C-alpha cells in the first residue's frame, strides 16, 4: 500500500520502479466543486507518497544492496 487511499501501488524491479493503479475508479462520484477538489487533492497526496517511495527504492538500487538495510560491498569493513 502506498498512501492513505490505497489506490496506487509502487512496483520495484530490475528495470526500475513504476506506479500502478489498483482500480479503474480513482474517485467517488462527485456532485460539487468542493468534492472534486478534495478527491483530486487526496490523489495528488498519494501520488506524492508514491514518488517518495520510488526515489527511496532507486536509492536502494544505487547502493547495490539486494535487501534494504544490507550494506553495499563498498561499505563493508574487513575485520
């Protein structure tokens, strides 16, 4: 899950990261301008969260770690 709406999912693989929508309907039925603004603002917030997660995952790739939290070979100090 990424964000509070659980409408998007970030996938991470050998070819990079991507955002997928979990459903075809991203907003409820809106009848007023205020409802539209609120729905879109929440989607924007969730997409911002997805962007932060994508950047975090790319940083994990750049470190060369297979698993988050494991040191890359350049960070290992021989005892």
